[in-house]
C-alpha cells in the first residue's frame, strides 16, 4: 500500500531505529495548521523480511522514540512467534508435533490460540477457501516463483494431501483449555492473518506508550490510529489491479489490508499466478483480483486491535478466493466497514463524477425521474408530478454479471432491470423498500416470483447494500444476491408472438429505477455506487474465457460441461482418430472421409481451395444447444448448417440428394463482413451478414464480428420451431421460425438432421485456410 506524497519531517536516531526521511509519506485528509504541541516523526524497521514503516505524532522526540520501540518490539516478538520461516518459532514447533502422525495438543500461548481460533472461524465461513494449513503448498509456490515455473501437478497433489486436516476447539468453561487437532505433517502458514494481527497489536503498543495518532504499514497492510492533528484521517493510496487507477482512502482507527497479485506473482504460459494459494485446488489464484478490507479498531486496547487487524488481513485474502457474490456476507460476518474486490474481469460503469455512459431513454419504462451525481454516487429522485423513470446503460447486454452498492431513503421503490429494450419485455429485481414493498422479487409487467423471506432479512434499511445480479441464457435465467445472501434463481421461459418475435427481449440495457407515482417519501432518493458489469457468453460462466485460465479452472469447467451433457465435436475418437464424428461431402451428397481437412492442436482448418462442399456430423440432432469459436480468413465465406437433410435411397436404389442444407435445414452465416462488399463490389442483403439466419432473419446488431484474425464465439439454440443465435455474447436473433414467411417454409424443412460446416471455396480468400473452428460442443 503506497501513501500519498507529502513533505516529510526529519526524524531522529532512536536506539537502533532510524527515523526515515521518506519511509512512509503520508498526509492528513484535510490541510490545517499543525497543533504546536505535537510533532511528526517517521521510523522504519525490518521485520518479517519486510520493511515496517511508522508515522506518528508525539509531544517530543523521547516520547516518539519510546512509542516506536514499543511498536517495533512487538512486531519482532510476534514474528518470532508466528514465522513459518524460522524453525524455532512457536508456529513451526506446533506443526512439528504432527510429524509423527495425527495429534491433539494445547497451543503454547494465548496469542497463538487467539490466531488459531480466528483462523478456524475463517476456514468454516469460507468452506475451506481460507486455511492456514496451506503451508506445504505455499512453500511449493515460493520455490516456483523463484524458479519461474509452476509446480508439477504431481507435486501439488502430494502437498495437498497434508492440507486441511486440522481443527480448533474451545472447550466448555468447566473444562480448562483449548485444543488444536493436527493431521499428520501439518504445516501452518499464517501469513494471511498474523501480519494483520501483529500490526494491530503493535499499533496498540504505540498508543499505550504515548502516540495514539499513528500509522503503521507492513508489506501493503496497515493499521491507523487517531488521525493527525486537525485532520479527518490519514490519506493513503491503494494500488489498483492490472494497471487500474489506484484507490485513495482517508482512514483512521482501523486496520486496512490488501491482497492480490500486484506485487508477488508468477507469469507462466499467459497466466499470472498470485501469491495467494487456494488450498482446495493446490494452485495459486489466477483471477487477477485485488481485495481491500477495512475493519474498525474497537475500544479495548491491544488484543481487540490485534483481532481487528487479523480480520482485515484474512478478509482480504479470503475475498480473492471465494465467489464474488459471497464477499459481502463474509465482510459483514467479520465486522468490516468495507470489503471491496477490484476484479479486472469487471468493467466500471460509473466514473463517480458524471452521467457518462448512461441514458434515461431506450427501454420499456422510460420516464422523467431526475438523475444526478451527488457525493460520488448516481442519485435518483422523482421528477415533476412525482414522475418516475429509469437510468440505463448506454450499451446493451445479453448475459452478464452486474454488481453495485445501493442505498434507499425509506420509503422508496427502486430496482435493477435487465434486457430492457423498446420492444419486448425486460425483467426487474425489485428493491422496493416501502411498507408493502418487496425486496428481491422478480417482476416483468406482473409478478414472476415474489420475494423470498431471506431477501428482506438480508436487506439493511437505510444503509448501503451490495446487489449482485447474474443474467444468462436464451431463456432468461436471473440469479441475485443481496449482501452476499442468495435471494433469486429463476428461469423465465421465452414466449413468442404471432409474428414469431420473442415476448421477452433477448438483449437490452441494464437499468436503475426510480418508481415514482407518489409512492416514495417526499424528497427521498436512491443512491448507487461501485457499479460494474462483466459480460458473459449467453450460455454462462462455464464458457467464459475473458482471461487465460489456470489448469484447475480449465479442468473444473470441463468437468461441469461434461456433467451437463456437453459433447466435444472436434475431439478425437477413442482410438485417437481426428474428425471421427464427421463426414465430408463434395458435390452431390457423396460422403467420404474428410481427408483434406486438418485438426491442428484442437483447431479444425477448413481449406480455401476447391472443391466446394461441407463437413457434416455422422449423427443427426433435433433439439440441441451448440457453441463454437471460429476465425474467418479475409474474404472467407462459410456457414453453420443446422438440421441438414441427408441424401436418401429411392426404391430403385438410386441415391436421392438431400438438397442444399441451407434450405433443407437452415444456415447461420459466417462471412468476412468487413471486406466482402468492398472487394466484390456487391451489396449484401441484411440476412447475409455474419450471425444471420440465412435468407430469413438479419442480425439484430451490426458490427459484432471481431476483426479478421480474431476469434468469434457463436452460440445457438434449436428447440422445436425456435431458433436463437448469439455472436460474441450478444443475441442476434431469437425467433419462432414457424411464423416466418420465407421459401421454403420452415414447416417443410427437416426437424432433425446433421450439423455442418460449409466449405465455400471463395476465389479471393487470403491464405490456404478459409475458416478455423475450435471448442465446438453440442448438448442434445
């Protein structure tokens, strides 16, 4: 954690402590004349192989020196107790008792017992994500960072066998003592909790010895005592994740901890591994998250302050390990005033100063509510005549995760809306905090699901509430959490009008609501901050690849897909033969082995040279979900065939053509939209662009095709007469084909047939490969 620059005050030599001119540059949150009776001193000291830095205010140099010696003396003593590097530390000696096998022992000190007790609580609350018995794994990953390569899977598996097998028990009052049960070969690493404990304890010693206005920093974490004279607090700066702007804080009487990959990390094969290790997988975290935890220092002196520091430290680590939706509940359980996760997968939707990126028009419930920016928050009030209305994101989203912090002045009716469009219905997670209102219900021109009791219990009236919404699927699935408590998980089946168009908008804007109509309290408002979105594939997070994935993440997602019934269409057969699931067809329905099609490192290459034809699956499919990634070459022209009709054999034995699969079944276009018209001098029909239902339905949005050379994601749903398609995460059509006036009518087309990939052999294709395809999965 870096502090804001400020003019340092020259310090003095105090014993073996040196007052450093620029050890910790900090300033008060408000500029004011310094109280004459207090002077500013700065000190530094190496402990735990890290430089500790202390800024304090005291009456004189002697008082400052005594306070600094007390603080650093406590740090040294606690390092000797909790170090996992020193063989003689109490922590290492405790673990050594299990070398001969499982054992139940009593901790040597109350301090050790306090840390173990709190660590065990974190282990339980995080379902094992935070576990101080991770020592065998952290040792492995320290060596890996030095070597510049991840540990082997075998080494990780062996280390994991010694992780997690411990428990801590506080016995009843009539039975003296506490007990810790250790599995064989347990090795503790309390770096994610003891550093904060030591900071809180040392700051308490500093205050006890005459310097309550002090700030102590160690390895990115800090403990802040009373603010500087005539200031609201200490002004500090927290580095952001992945090059993001740093976060500025004004803190006092609290412990602050940061965790993530900003300083300690390993880059290997495109994946950045943090110093935080997940004991459940054995692998270092690679999400890129930065977590910031702030816990207030309570009354009560050293033990209470130490516990607050330990909680902040462990919360920051835990927030990098658990699901984002669970973070608020974790912070609330351990008393954090703030637990913020900066996740590079999320994009901020609010700059804290303007309404840039937001619009009051473009959805289903436009109105004249008044939206402003106040106190760094989006702020909504009713407009003239108690008018309500929504404030929408400027860009549409199909599947996504959305999170924000929201505060309502009771009584007030608000909500988070998804897939809002002028045509078609969206849906609302209700945040209606009025006497008869419902927080956490699902509404869309009528109730879809009333709020569950747990939603009202999770909601904190008049306070900031964390709202997390996940919207996925061609059939809208809405999941929601309020303050980390799951309150909604509902699938809303799509329906269609007589024109074949969907009743629920397949894509649209995200909106924030002021209900209006005179139902809110006079002058009341809704405020929203920390607003962010993460776009997902329509089929959900199991398919998300917004960053390079570590091996356990890839394996977990593959296992989840297999459990859901997904099958790899490009994988080799059991005997290792590539394209075993496919036939090649050239000319008049003459199937043969796909000899000139290649699969290289899991990527199918469709040649640009003649003859024209297509690949087709050996198996027929009726209702299914399909997804693939494709990369067209410049001037490529291809397509995805669905339910193509095969050739048949007549009574006289003659082979009867199945016809053009674009019309015997249907085709989703895959074309170089960027260059085709310019090079050929032609004008495409709107149903000829990539993502269109060829000859029938144009994409709902142009320009979704990635630049040539990049990969595109295509997701498809075929269910009865319904066809839906998404390109690069945005639904481009969702229709009831039975209502389309096209030739031949879909009623005359095959309802079951092969899946195919077209080989158009266009003359101007650049290179030997027209289209590359990978990660092609089908779920019947």
